[in-house]
C-alpha cells in the first residue's frame, strides 16, 4: 500500500520543506546532519533507536535491524558522539538488501566506501573508524530521539538530500506538505517569470515571495 505523504515528500527538496516548517513554527531541521555523498536522497518513516554509554558487561549495539520494515529510515540517536561509531559495512549491506530507505545518525559512522558503492543513503555528523562496541549500547528502540536538535518520533516523515535532513512531525505532516507544495509552486513561477524577461524584484512581488515563509499556525 502506497504511503501518500511519503510520496509527496519525496518530490520536495529539504530547503522547501525547511521553509514550510518555518512557516508553521516547527523545528524539524536536523542541525549538522550531512549526507556522506551529495548524490544521496532519502524519504521514509522513522524507525528510532537511542544509544547510551555501555554498562558492564556491555549490551549490544546493533541486533535491531531484523525488526526494521523495508522503506523505513533508521534513525540513531548516539548523542552526537564523535569518538565512536554505531554504523558500519555489515549494517549497510543488510539495510540495502532489505530495502531500507536510509540511515540518519546523530553521531558518526564508518565504512563509507560501501555505502557509496551501493548508493545506500547515510546521513551523519562525520565519519571515523572507531567502533562503538563495548563503548555504547542500545537503551531503547521506537522512542522519541534527538537528531541535530530536532525531535524525531517513530513514524515521523524523514526527508534527506544534498543539503541535509528534515523531520516532519506526524501530527503536522499534511500542513507542512501543503505549505511546501505552495512554496514550490510560487518559486517555480518566479523562475519562469524571470526566464521570460521579468526582473527578479517584480517576479518576487507578483508571486508574493516575501510572504512565503511568514509564520502561520499549523492547526
């Protein structure tokens, strides 16, 4: 069964969705979360996981992936840690084979070469090789998490492209997508008007560019 709003979001770039979030007063821009390749694109529903410091004996870091449905975006909150990784080539290979839409990490990953070779989208703060095994462990799955100062809940819409990642809260996704589509139509009209010879100033005024991100209620 097709998820209508996943399909709608897949046609939007993150900049347009960011403007729509701003219009509705919603914080969904995942700060400093970047693609490992500018070619990566990703859209899907969030499947979330929270990491914490390892106990003694240490718990597992990655046996969850068999539970994730195809088309999901795996969202890993590692507290922004940049000294240990929570994603590598085995997880990349399994996720790609399962048809997972992509992975978002508030932290870092390793084994970048395989995700590039497979075209599997990974978004993270950086990449480095040091394992998280025996250093961090899974605290909980399918709970609200923090990704780049944005709250992500299970089932929220995730969209990633060359500019980064946005999360669209499930409770507001229709309003955000409606606003994004309106913004996109207006910006396309501005480009068309300029190509036909209109000045940018006049084109922006005609299509009300300066009101596109004006704050409005999401309800």
